């Protein structure tokens, strides 16, 4: 077929897509049959497919369209930078104005002494960069043995070989892929809903901390380099750890000279009502923060690894002639950085952080009304991150068989009703743009209720 440049009809596009585009997380059998839904345009919280059907996108793209899509101001900033200077070599001794300005801006917004920025092309490479930085730091300070990583089951840190190995989602570790196992240790997922029956939240917290400390002692504190943690485990099902968990695990890291890497790829840039949730919401000052997604609200691919003065002093100590041989052709890409600067400008000007602090509790409260449905075990989350956990039995919390694909059944019904929610096995997660209105929240809740009710009927 010579459709490649001429594809205009949706059917042609779907066929070409099937033939040539290997999508992230493709389930080959299903994809070969159903293909993908082509999205043609987007505005605010809405996306429109190539048939012209409009959907309220409660997922915010993929936790990323924070300021909402289709803003002319963003298009203008991107176009202007593209015309002025689309690219400059970022290596060694050349820079570009948007990258410098953005690095300085991020240093101002990030907590504590996080004043140094490694730019990347997205979240996964920010996590990879964090670990390369950590290796370099430990070697520079004469601790070459200190390289082991702690992370958690059910965490998600990206899709490169390293970041996927740090992640702890069993479903993302199929046997056909290989993973790094010799220096990465997965602690328990801090999910009180799935804690052993009879434990109070405080007892459960203590159990998690005991496990963390005993793991450190077993590996040997001199060998443990870093703890990688999302403040709220996003793709693992919006798991909010028990109260006090962040500060206590941070304290353990300090006690054993372990670097705390807060993976804020999802939780930064307003999703929880703050620039960064680590300090402003959870009261911890990480040594490194990784971010992406809301940094540009999805208008351009960009990530960043923001690290401390303390690390910088060690790696840049004068007199060693060291070279930090790490980075990418597109590190600090001027167009992506110009988009990020404009995105931050819009968040500030429209006071979107404050807005999330107002609408977030309403979203949470309204979503929790779904807990009266017979298959909704728990609705959890914080501000504009929400997860509905679907269960077969609310008392025992038993799950539906995986092959029933309950999350996907619900999201298919929602899609037919004009709402996008993201299925993750038995879960449905949502993270709408920060501009979401009360009326749109009501529509999400009403439509999702209908989708779940329709799924319950299917199951009878
Ligand atoms: N870290 C977290 C917490 C994420 O949720 C994601 C993506 O969802 C990543 C890292 C990877 O980011 P990217 O897909 O931009 O590489």
C-alpha cells in the first residue's frame, strides 16, 4: 500500500498505525484486532478523535497536560523559539538562553539546596541521569562500593533498562524482558488498604520502616547509595503512603548516609497543589528530584534531574580536572525549555497551584461517593490524582480474575460515554488538567458511575 503520505481517512490511519507504530505497552493480540483510537485535536480538558467525537480527558494525557491543551500562548512561545534558534549544542562550553533561564528558575522553585539541573528528554532519562550522577558522586567521594538502590514494589520510574528495573510493578516485568537485579532492592509498597488485616496504620508504618532499616543493614549501609521514591506511587495505583512515612524514611536515609531521590515526574508542577510536593506537602528535602510531564504540560518532551549543592560540591571539587561525561544531544533543548518557561509563567499568572488546592478536595470528595458501588473497594488519592480500586468482594478485598480486565471494561464504557479514564489492570486512575472546573468534576463522577454500573450489568 502507498498510503504513507496520503492517509486521510480514519480507517486508513488505523491500518497504517497497526502496521508501523509499536505503541508503549502494546498488547499485540488485542492491538492487531482493535488498533488504536486516533486523536486529532485537543483543547483544554477535552480531546477529539478523528471521527469528531469529543471526550473529557480525566487522565490529562498521561498525568501531564497540567495547564490544558490548545493554548495559543504556548504555540506562540514554541514557534518563536523555533524561528529564533531551534537548536544549540549544549555540550561542554555552549549554552542557550531558555535552558539557562529554566535551570535558574527550577533552582528557585525546588526545595532546599537543590540548585543544579541536568536536563533530559523525559522522566525515564531523568531517573537514569540521577543514578549516573549518584555513581559519579560516590566514586568521587571514595565510596565505590556504595551503589545499591532501594525502591518499592509497585513503583514506576520509567521505561529504560535501568529505570524499569528500579520500578517495582510486577506487570511491567514480564519474563520476555530482562532486568537489573543485582543492585536494586524492592521494599514493600506502602499501601495501607492492602496491609495485613488487624494492623493499625501506625503499626503498619512501623513495619514498613523496620523492613527498610533491616534491608539497609542486611545489604550494609556502606553499600546502599540511594532510595528512589515517588511521593505518591502514581502508575502503581495512586498509593498515598501512611502519614509520617515520608519523613521517617527520609530520616532513615539521613541516618545511613543514603541519598533520597524523590521521583516527582507526576507530583510536581501543580498536580498536588505545589511546585514540588516533597517539601511543600510532605516536609522532606530530597537530595535529588526528578521531574518531567507537567514541567511543559506535555507541549514538549522535557525532563530534569535537580540535585543539591552538597552533591555538586563533591563532583565539581576544584583541582581534579574531572569531566562529567553525561548528557544528551537534546539536553536543555531550547524549544522545550522555552515551552517550560511559558508553562511556568502560565501556572504562576493563573494561580493554578492555589486553584488545585481549592478544586482538589472537591474532586477527592466527589470521587469518593463512588465507594457506594458494589465493586468499588476504595477510592484514594490526593488533590488531582485519583484511583478507583475495583474489587470482586468489598469485604475480603478479593480481586476479579486478571483476564476479566475489569479496569479496561470500565474505561471502554467510559470512553463510549465520552470520558477518558486510564485502566491499570483492576484500577482506573485519573489526573485531569489543573484547570478542571467543578462542573467537569461532576461530569467525571457522574459518567464514571454510569460506566461502572454498565460494567456491573455486563458481569451478571
Ligand atoms: N517516573 C514516574 C514517577 C513516572 O510516572 C513516569 C512516567 O509515567 C516516569 C518516571 C517516566 O517518564 P517518561 O515516560 O517521561 O520517560
